C-alpha cells in the first residue's frame, strides 16, 4: 500500500488533518489502535478556540457544531464567595464555542466516511521506519499479519503513549515536564448546567470548575489529591464538596443527579522538542500536554494541525518545503505560550500542599488584580479565546 501521508492516531487531531488534506487533494491513511466506538467513548474537553472553529469550517464539518454548540462571551472567576466576569467579546471581539470533543470526533468520522477516507482500526504493533530518509514507511498489524504502507510523510497524532514521539532518537529529543501534586475528579451528569457560562472557582478547600456539554448535560470538576481513587467519592460526596467550593449563589441552584461518568485525571505540563524529525511530524498530545485549567488541550492540537496541513498543501501544490522545514519552530512558539497560560491559570486557582501564608496572600492579590484591572482581563481573554496562528 502507498499513500502520501500516513497519520498515526484516529482521534480528533488525526481525523481533522486527514479531512483537511483530502479537501486539498492530498491522500492519507489513518491508523487507529482502537475501535471507532472506543475513540468515541472518551470524555474530553469541549471549549473550542476561534482557530479550531475556523478549521472545522475549512474541513467542511461545521454543520452540527453550528447547530448544537453554545457560544460563550465570557467566563466567571470566583474565589471563596466572591466572583467577577471576564468578558471575552468585549476585550477581543471573539467568543469561544462549547461543543464536546466526542461530537467533534463523531462529525469528523462521518465526514471521512462520506469522502471514503481510509481509516484502519485495531492497528497494533505500529512501527515507523526510515523517518529520517526520503522513503519512510510504516508497518502495522490489523489482524491479518504485518502490513506496510509506503509514504512521503508521517504525522504522529497518537497521543502521549503512542509510538511517534519515542521514534525520535533520545540524543535529538528533549522533554520538558512539570507534574502537579493533585488531579481533577470529573463528573458527567444529565442535569442542566448551573450557569450559562463556565465558572472557575478557587476556594480554601481547593479548585472547582462548572462546565457543560449541552442544555441537559453538565461536566463538573473538583481538585483532589493524587492519592484519591474514584471509589472514595460517591455522587453525594462529590455534590456536597462542589457546593462548598463555588459561590453560594450557584450552590443554591445546583441541580444534581446520578453520574454517568466519573474519573480522576492527573495534571501535568509537558513539551517535547523538536516536533519533527526527518519526514516525521508530531501533533497534539504526542508532543505536548497542558493542564486542563486553560482549556487548551484540544486547541493546541488544532494549532499544530493548522501549521502542518498548510505546510503539506504548500508542498504538494507549489513544491515549497519551507512550511515543512519550519513546522516545529512555528508550532512550538505557540505551544509554549499556551503552556504558560495553562500553568498560570493552574497556579492562580488551585491550592498547593506546600503553600505558605505568603503564597496564599499573593494568590489572593493576583485574583484581585485580575478583578480590578481591565488590561489583565484583556490578556486573559486574548489567551482564552486563542492566540493567533
């Protein structure tokens, strides 16, 4: 088998890249280790930057998003029982869109089916060969023995635990990482959201986030120690703790119900450099991870896809390799800014086990400065809606 681009990973970033390439006449094959149902079963973020929304439009997969998403013009920042609002539209002229990653992925799968896109599920033992040469290829086993795909380029969209990043030799690759001493306990419930915009809440008991997927599907999070297990938190215990961490105004009107999904996710900041080696390019979680505090995970993957698909189009249309050669530097320049924002939001809103009295006073002063200073609010808004590509 031969194609122009092999895409390893059939999540939203790999599917979006495949769809954009197909729209521009570039052949690709997507290799996904799991089944379609497994991929669609992952519960992930749902806040989309303006750049991501634009990519969905370019890919021709925006119809459901336009019909069923929420537009958020701002967000609530709360600390203890105080709150203030950051107005995205006022400060940037741009809102964000709330549309679940599961729905994004489903839309992309359906679009690939319409265009007869090649996706090979249950692809095990994926190996990348000769990526540093002009004749790379990928081998895999989808149940019929080892198969081989020859290609021009390889896009590694296979996440943190995938094969793509470790393919870059250790003496070339450098990883940067910060792990945080807590996780987020997340609950999905078939209940109406407590507020029409997200609430980021800092309290003496720890951080909480009130989010949503649609008008009758809410997503809530609380900060918990890494030592906690999901079994420690009954639904009633979760709702009681959430009420304690959000302003009374919202606690009083919170509608609760049985959880339909409950999980604990650790928080980390991670970047691997470079994001390309020969004819191999890394995208999304394969190269970087952000804490979810700034809603940047899926959006940073989208910015990678923006740079890479445009570079492929320029190469195949104009025989211009400049975009491919500079992909890593361009992608990383934006990634580190997103990492900074997510790191700052995490430090602003969470309780750390080693915080001193001075640290807590500084955290409070930072929140009050943000509350009172329009320039600071504009900086937050510009980062939250998405820095330009």
